[in-house]
């Protein structure tokens, strides 16, 4: 009996131990699953974060300059946004123009041979090559001085070329002439845009000395836009060719957007160099405040890069004119002619007048230039000594403006005031970020200097 009771107690005890062990094992297994599940979720979350970081780094390293945005000027982002918008508009319109040209060349027609189409294409390319060479000969000397104007010119002339390609198929008798002129216009665009692009890239990269990096990222951005345009091209071409009304409506809208985006780009681009148009704008504002010049230089924002960029007369510079002539200098009705040929002065002034001017500016003022006024023709002439440097050119323009701004003032007063204002002005310009070592007053090829002594 005792043995039987003991056996039952042992069995019950074993059952209890077994149940406890099972409970512990179950609890341990549950903990393991919970930990594993939490680890898995954390791992997935980390993988997603890693993927986002890698993607962001890839896009940044591919399309943005190193250390962006601190490595580029402040206006870079706004400029590039509008630049890429106009680039996409150009790509889509070029697609439309290519369709029109191919149609005019006879694609899909039985009465046009491949030889005829090939010859027309050769004439078109040949005209562009000759036009590009002639334009380089005529305009290359002005590219460096009017960067923004020629950049805008490139896009305007490109619009003209694309439009001529678009209308060419409607005039079968003059098709070849129109496509040749259109391709010449595109060639002029290529020459002008290519010439000024290096200066624009230099502006973007000069802050951190990363010009090659900026160039490569700019090319990557344009490649991306071209790729987007390529992906859109099939559906876009089908959509716009639904009717002539739709074709020309979309073309007109894209052209207007293209022009607007380019104007915004040029108004945004705040170049740090001083060319004639930017410097004369600064001088004009200076002359309006000449009576309170000290206060003006301390408080004005009209000398800032942003203000000058937004108010620079870009469109007016597209009108062909003599680069030697500065019109309405210092808000006056006089025109200033700089880098005058010494021999030309003897046809305007007497030898005594020239001798007196040389004595006054060389011996008394110790200047590397002389100024002569022709009040009858409202013309001012400036000649430079062979020792003159770029700062002398800028100083001479300021002195002429001061001289004309106050008709009662004589040359002595104007020269003393110029000596006072000029260093203060350039000090303030440097404070606002201007590079006063880059004075882009590019003389004509026939300009001559001489010894004023």
C-alpha cells in the first residue's frame, strides 16, 4: 500500500516537472519569435533607409556639384531650374522641327529619290558650316564682353531656326532656302552658346575652384532632360500631330515658355566681372546720388550683384552698335567714345587743344588717359596712354560721367572728385562680391594707345 502511494506521488511529481519544462520551453520559444520578428522589422527598416540614402547619394553625386549648395553661387539653383525647363522645350520643339524637315525632304513620298533628299541635306549642313565660320569672324571679339547678351542671342536665333524648319514644308518651292537659313541660325546658336558657356561655367565653379566638376554635372543634367524628352517623344509626337491647330498651338506655347525661361536665367545670372553695360549702370545710379555720395555708398544695395543682374540691359545689347560708344553716359545726352585713335582727334580738335589736354592730364593730373569734349556734337573722346591698365579705363569712364553730370564743374573739380570716389566705389564693389580685377572693357582691334608725354 505504501509502495503504491509512493509510486503515485512520483508519477504526479514527474508530470508537474514535465508541465513546467514544457511551459518554460513554450515561453522561451515565444521570446525567440518575438525577438526575431522585431529584428526582422528593424532590418527591413534599415534596408529601406539604406536604399534611400544610397539613391540620394547617387543622384547628388551624378547631378549636383560637390559640396552643393555651398560650393556654388547663391543663384545657381534658380538658374539651373529655368535652364533645364528651356532645355526640355528646345528638345521637344526640335523633335517637331525634325518631323517637318523629314516631311519636306520627301520621307514617305514616291516622287522624291533618296539622292535628292541626300543632296538637300548636304546643302543644309554646308550652309550651316559657312554661316558659323562667318559669324565667328564677325562677332568673336565681343563674346567675352557681353556674355549674357550672346547667351540670350543664341536661344533667340535658335528659335528662329526651329521656326523656319517648321514652316519650310509649307513652301515647297523655297523649302531648301528656308531649311538652309534655319540651319545657319542653329549654327550661330552653337557658336554663340559654346563661346559664352566657358565663362558661365567659370562663374559657377570659381567659388570653390571646381569648374570641371560643374561642367560634368551640367552635362549630366542636360543628358537627363534629353532622356526625359526621349521617353516622352513617342506619345508627344503622336499627340501633337493630331491636327495642325494642335501642332502650332503647342509649338507656340513651348516657344513662349522657352523665351521666358531664358530671360529669367539671364536676369538671375549675377556675373562678378565688370563689363561696360554693368559698369555704366552702376555709374548711372551713382550720378543720381552724387550730392550725397558718402551716404549712398554706405547704404545702397544698387551695387549688389543681384540688383545689377536684374537690371542690366541685356536685350538692348542685342542691337548691333559700336562697342567703342557708350551712349548717354552718366545720365547725360552725351556719348562717350573710348580708345580713340590719336590721329582721328586731329580731325576734330586743333593741335593747341590736344596739346593743352595732354599737358593737363599727363603733367598736372598724372593720368594715363586724356579727355576731350566736343560740345557741338555732344561727344566725349577718351584716349589712353600705352601705360594704361584696366582700372584706368574704369576711372576714365567715371571721370567723364562726373564731368558731364555737373555742367558748371571744371576738369580740376571732376578729377579731384573722381580720385575721391573711385577707390571708395571699388572698395564697396568688392564688399558686394564683385571681382574688380576682371574689367571687361575689350578694345576694338584697330584701337591704338600712345605715349602722352
